[in-house]
C-alpha cells in the first residue's frame, strides 16, 4: 500500500462462463488505508466498525452478497480489485462498479488484483 494513499476502494467480481457480465458481490470505498484486516461481515452495510461506504451489488443490494456458487454452472473465477487513491473520493453509498472505474486515473496511486477459481 503506498504510504501516500488516503483511501482504498475495493471491487469484487465473480466471472462465470454461463453469464456474460460479471456478478458484483461487493463494492466498497472510502476505506481507511490503515485497515489491515476485515473480520467476517465487517464490509456489510451498517456493520459496526466499518468506516467507509458500500455500493450496490449485482442484485442492487448494499453490502456484501456472497460467496454464492451456482451449482451446475461450471467453474467460477473470483476477482478482487483494490485501488489505492491519492485523494478522498466522492464515492458514496449506492455507488455502482462503473462509478469506481470512472475515478480519475490521476487519483490512483496503486492497483492490485487477486484471482482464484472455484
């Protein structure tokens, strides 16, 4: 994590061969870069100790939706994208994935991606 970061944004996607667009089970922004660990349920909307904003999932629900593997739909690829931002963003509760991706590139100090298959 770049030490100059003032905020973290996180996108979680699930890619499945059966579906064209990725499922988005989690969007979160305005996360403190000092957060080094999130307990189960901590990134849900309204969770105590979460000081950030959560966006809408694929099913237009705030907070974390998952993991939910659909039986009989083949392998799933889970993708976690993390953005270290130089300045506080205007991202707010109810944001969508496109809102995070539209953030000015000049505000992104660092980016990381982790993928895993189930």
